[in-house]
C-alpha cells in the first residue's frame, strides 16, 4: 500500500517540534549576542535582527532579555551537570576519569552557552534563580573534587589540596572560555585535551 | 648640638609625600569599591564615604571614575610587568624561574589592584589607554611563554604548546583573583605557591 500523500497541514507533533527548533535558534542567537557585545549592550532588537524576525517574535520565545539570559545559563549549567555526573558512574580509575571529566567540562564551557556563563555576570538574574544556578555550580565543583579525592585513594593521582586544585582546573578552563574565539587556531576539543593532559601530568603520583 | 625643634610648617617635601600617600589611599579605596560592587555600581560618593572625605577631595586625586579605574589598572599592570621582567634577568634554570614567576604573578593578580584588573572589564577605558594597557598584558604573556621555551631548551621543563600552557597558567591565576576573598582561608602567597607547584609538576620532563 503506498504511503498517503503528505498533508499540507502540520500535526500537533510537528508544531511542537518546530517551536522547539525556533526556541533553540532564539536562544543561540541571544547567547551569541551576549558573548560578543555583553549583556547590557545587547538589545532584543539585535537578537531579532540576527534571525531576520521582529521583536514580538522573540518575545514569543523568551519574555525578556533576562529570561533569555537565564535560559542560556540554564543550558550551560545543565550540560556541565550532565557531563560531570557521568564521571561519577564510571568504573575507570580516577586518573582516567579526571582526564575525561576535564575534556567534557572544557568542551561544555567553550560552547556558546558555556561562554555565556563565563562572560556575562550573573547579577542580571533574579536572586532565587541565581541561588538555584549557583547550587549547580557547586555540584559540578564537588564532582571535580570527588575525582581528585578518589585519585588519592586509588593511587592513580597524587594527593592534593582538592579545593584549590579543583579551582585551578575550573578556573583555567573558564578563563579559556573568556578568550576563546571560534575563528581561532584551536578547537574546543584541542584546548580541552591540552588542559586535561596538563592537569593529569601535574597530579602524577610520585 | 641638639636638633632644632620640629617646625609646625610642612616642607615642600613633606607636602609632596603627603599628597602621594593620600592619592594612594584614594586609589586603594576606589579599587576596593570596584572589586566589591562592580565599576558601574560604584559612585565617587562611595569612594569618598569610605575615606570619610567629600567628593571634591576625591576629584583632586582623580578627575573621574574612569581616571581612577585607569590608575588602578596601571598599578596592576606595572606590577605584573615588573615582577615578570625580573624572571628574564635571572640566571637560575627555567624550572626554578617558572616557579618564581608563577608565585610573583599570583601575588600581583591577587592584590587589590590585580583583582580590579580581572573583575572590571576594560571597556570603560578610553580606546588608546586600553590599547596601551593590553600591550603590557601581551608583554607579560610573552614572558611566561619565554620561560616555558627556555625550559624546553635547558631541559628542566617538558616541551609544551607554550601559547596554550601560558594561557592555562595565567587563566587559572586570573580566575583565582575572581573568587579570592581577603577573609578566606588561604593567603595570596599560599594560593600562588599551590598553583606554581601544580604547573611545575605538570611540566616535569619525562
């Protein structure tokens, strides 16, 4: 039996999917604008212009500039949360897990949303939201410290001040996200691998 | 012969010295305010209030908020320039020089002026000044790369991508300056030593 001809009307599923795709495009355009010009120097008109739509269209996907920033932050932190959570479930030794974790953190923070997290100060977010998002940051930091501690236990990493070393790792990667340029010579993957090699070498057991 | 009694009138030297001391107090108060509240949220009145003087007194030492920020930036960069220049004249091996350099860079960037450099974006400075100050940053970066290159030559450091590793070192220290709190458990010296140990270990020759 031949497939019925495609209907020119969209199904509810199609419409939902389309809305998701459009929302993602709005968020990406907002994050790009925030990264390039800064949050305060970006107007919703700029985001609309980048997508060749009108400002009311943007409003349909994010009710304000602050809401768009919150959504960008949330994307970045959810990704960081997800990739670092994976490192907890792994059965590999801590040294291997630390390498995987640094590469994953690096790729996430060097992404468009990740860069937004490092470049735009969070004081434009509402206090409850800021509190919620900072809690995710702490969870991510705790996971880095956890792998460092596991490494001292299983002997695959030199014992270290886990708090300071976790800050050094996250700090170096966050700083990379500040200067990273898409047109630059190194990809997020290459930069992340370099940093992972460096920190794993720094913690080689004696 | 007994010393003549001290004159109640100040000498021109005394007055010059006093002006320098007061100017330093104004700059420090400004840097503290910028670090704590951000540049845009700081008014000259806040700086004056912290010193228990009036706003016109502040104007006498810095003609505007932008001029005070420029002076804070200059202090930070001159210190970074000076401490990293010292690493060039040293006769020690590159591994030792790298450790000294990282500790000196760390202490400079974790100082009040150094924190100002990392916390306040430079887009509030005039374009020519920004250009001049960015040139100092590049010189400092070149010196870090230079020591890394020297280490690959004299065999005391593992060969590395000097650009990326220099960024990792400066990035980790700059990030530390972002979260550093004077009331925190670790001193600038302790944090800097930790980072120096970490990066020197990371570059241990095979």
